[in-house]
C-alpha cells in the first residue's frame, strides 16, 4: 500500500500550488480519495473529497479556492490550491476512502506567508 504526496512548498498569500497524490492501487480500483491537512498544534481537518465517479466535495474554508481532480491514466489525484492564505499553512495528506482501507500518505508541507 503506497500513497505518495508531492507538490508542497512555500507560496506567498494569493499564490497557487498544486499537490499530487500518486496511488496506483486505488485510482485504478475507482476508490474515493480525500485530502486532509493538519496545522501545527491543531487537529487534522478534512479538506476535500473526490469519489470514484468524479463527484467532489469541499470544506467551506477552501470552497471556491481549491479544486480536486484525478487522472486515472497517471494514477494521481490532484489538489489545485489557488488564492492561498496564511491559514492554509499545514501538512497536507491524501487518504483513500474508508471503503478502500482508509490508507494515508506521508504528507507534504505547504507554507503560505
């Protein structure tokens, strides 16, 4: 079981980053995928979800700024983050849907200043 996040880094407020989660075993099995984030000293919070058939949901805090998508051919789920705010600073994790095991990646750090 392997989920690998990438694409994190530093950005200025108002900028953009695109996170990737490569999950070959799960995208090919049509699993739903979540993005979560955890800021220092805070609990992990749910950010976004994409279903096997491509339906999406977003937390209110990111709605209109973040877009989740997937490319089955590349076994990858993306999180496009626009209009970044300092409060978006966190470690971002992808997770498979519970029905597909609820597996987590190792996370990728996003810092917005």
